[in-house]
C-alpha cells in the first residue's frame, strides 16, 4: 500500500450521485437568457468551477451572475424534488481510510452553500477533515488550488503522499497540475472511460468503492 496522508475526493459524481441534475440545470439557466447549450458544451466544462464555467460558455454582454444564480436556484429545486444519494461504497471507503489514519478532504466546483446542502442531504456532516469549495480559492479546476487548500487545511505538506479522486477530466488535470502522488479517475459520474483514460491518471476505476482494493494492490 502506498504511503498516503490525504485523499482528496470530488463531491458530485464521485462521492454523491447528483450529476444527472447538473446538465439540465445548466441548460435551463442558459435558456432563460436565450442561449441554447449543446451536450458537448456542457460536457466540456464538467468538473470546473460553476461560476467560471458559466462565464466561459456565456456570450460577452450577458449577465453571468444572473445565470449563475438561476443555475444554483434550479439545482436547489432539483435537490428538493428529486433528492441525492451517496455513491455506493463511498461511506465504507471513508471508514476504511479513517481507520488507517488517512485524512479525507472533499473538494468541489460548487460554492459552499450548495456543497453543504449535498453533504447534509446524505448525512455526512462533520465526517471530513476538510471541505474545500469553489469560493474558498482563487481559481477552480483544472487549477490545483482546491487541492493545495485541502492540503493546507489538513496540515499535509507532501503532495507525493496525496491521492486525488474524481469523475471528470478537470479533476484529473487539477491532480496533475498539483503533482499529486495519485490521480484516480472514477466512472460513476460525468466522464466516461475513454475521456478519463485520455487524461493524466494513475488509474481509472469503476467507483470509489474500489479504492481500498486498489490502494492495497488487489
């Protein structure tokens, strides 16, 4: 088993099953200002800061703040009506890491209010050593800022002893940009095996449920 101090997990699509809500919320929010997004447009920004993604996709002159607030409100309503649930095996993986004194951080392209809503809805309040949100850093993924802030908040100094786990190309690119010891893709969320395997990675696995077996070399 590798020497690890910290595992940094993405939230939506990696540890919590909420990714189906996000493309629809993007489409609806952009439609409110007369912009029609293609599936490819949305896929290209999955995993990034939602504020930055909206600014990237929106035509100059349109109000990115309004679109972001619409997106967030739409997503909240979807969480209210359709709910969210943990990825199978996520809680067991957290317990396995904790039992080995490996710290756990969650990171996300959502702002803190959305992130805490997701964590609360699945009953995970207080279970992590750090939760780093988009509004905690200067730049979202694929910049490494979320990972570095997670290391700072958990007092982990050696990036070689950090594993990063995510379901998008942006997650893996952020891990590479941080020079993390492990860059692990999971197939439970936004991007498929072809997309993740074409990105910088140590390994691509079916879901976080497989992580303990991978770390012990099974």
